[in-house]
């Protein structure tokens, strides 16, 4: 940046396009830039803090409004006054003109993006409604893994394999680099979302030590800070969880159809919104699955399957290793229908396959390295099964059985 921000006031920051975009749509570069200025220029740090105070006030109260009425402006002024007194600020930033111009700037930014604030009602979180609210923006234009923060900031994360880590102090590291400090002053629970597009995988470590691996085409929603009585997240897609044991705070995984309660357990949950077959595979420990008012308890190497179309539920014995290898970048299959393997590749790489009925009768066994490029994976599959694969148009691949 060529702009000299060292003598900027909060008023000027609130009218600066780069500052506003850094707050709403931060990047690793913008975080580094503003953090360096904040740490190195004490006088500017006070102005940055004041500007952010006004932004928080506006985002909490006027996130869905495009115009402020006179009553809105007066309420905003009173709120800023109270917050300024609370923080014992000598300089008062409360002019109506500033408030109105900032509101207009925010509305301009939000017209090309979106903002979500979810209020908890009663004791239960309405995760389906929360997920529906997030659907306005489920994937970044860049096709990268995206971390969506509770205040609408969105961070694109480079790499096919990415890592997000939270610690107890509220610091968030992305790919081993400290990026943000996230704290909430509101009594309402604030939620983040991690979106993993096709062809990517991500892992996240929560402040309690629980680790989650999120597969291609999946997303999770979770609170910034777990509650004192329970730990909870919502998942759509496929995730592998290694839950830190805490007998006082059970860990609850919610999907669109099931609630899975664990204490200290390793398991795999597959619940894609566009698929009828859902699965829970237990690696170790014990889980309780609540489904349509009925509860089932799983033991290691057991799988609960549920079909959303037929309503059929079954529990079977499996080799859990076959179902969780994806977190290490592999796909294992033993005497599996080739059509099922193709569907797995389709959902992971975001491509489409075409085949005739002769493919449905084929089964195959093998191991695919999903860390490799698609062409290499398809070449390996051609050596595993008696088929040929050719690209026809765009992302469509035609499968033919060898004569």
C-alpha cells in the first residue's frame, strides 16, 4: 500500500475503501498490514480500535438494512456513546454524518457480499435454519477452502490440504501462520463456517483439542467458543472426528437428520445434502445416534446406515479403516461396484462420468491416491478395472468396458 495511514483518524479510516474491505473480506496480506500498523503506531492503534468499535455496532444492528431512518441514527448514536464511555475514550466519535456515511459504505459492500448474524433462541440451536442462512455464499469464487467468520469476514485458504487451528486464547492459525485473533463480546453465540469445495480437503483443531478432517464438497458450522455444558457442531458432507475426552461436556455432531453424541471417540460421519445414503462409522470409543426419535449405540467397527428416501436404518460390522482412509488422502475399495467408485471420484473432483449398463456389473479392488492429479488417478483406475476412460466435453468423462 502506498497510502500513509499513520496519521489517519477513525473518521478517515471509516471512509477508506481498503480499511473497510480489510475488515469485511480480510486476506492474509491485509491482516499482516493492519496488525503491523496497529502494533507499531500507538496513536493510530487507538483510531483503528475506535473505527472497529463503530463497525461492530453497525454490523450487529443494521446488517439487513440498506437505509437508516432518523430513529435508527439516533439509536446508533446512543449506542456508540455508551460504548465510548465504557472504554473511557477521551475522543468522542459520534457525529451523525460519520454514522450515516459508514452505514452507507457498509451497505455498498454488503450489496456484493453478505452478512450473517444468528441469534440463539431458547436452549437449542436451529442448525438447519443456520445452514440455510449460510447458503447465500457456500463457496468462494477462487475455488479455495474458505473460512467464514461470524462477522462476515471471509478468508480464502490456499492449498489442496489446509489446516485451521484455534487455541484457548482466541488466536486462529491458518496453515501454521497466525492470522486472526477472534473474540466475541456479545452474549449471543457466534458461529463460523468452514467450506471445503470439490478437490480439496481441510483439517481443523478446536481449542479443546478435538480435531476434525473435512472432506471434499463438505462444510461445518461451529461456535467460536464451545459452551460450558456441551460442545456442538453442524456438518454437511463427510467429516472424520478425533474428539478430545471431556466427561462434563459431551461432543454433539448434528446433521440434517441425525444427532451423534460422544465423549472421547474417533468416528466418521458422511451426510451429504444431495445424497440419500448417510453413514456413521465408529473407529474407537462409543457413540449414541439419535435418529427420528430412536437411539442406537455403536461399538468400534460398526456402521450405521440411513437412507433418507426409504427411511431404512441398519447397523452392520465393517473394517473402519476402509471408510476413513480418505483423511490421509487415499480411497480404499474391496470388491466394490465400479459405479460406486466413480460416484466417489465425481463428488471429490467435481466432475461427471457417463457409462452404460455394462459398467454396473463390474466390481474392483484397489487403492487410489487422491493427492494425485485427476489424470493420474483415472490412469490408475484404468489399470485396476477393465475399462477405458476418455474426456468428452468440459468435466464429463466417458467410461467404456474393454472388449
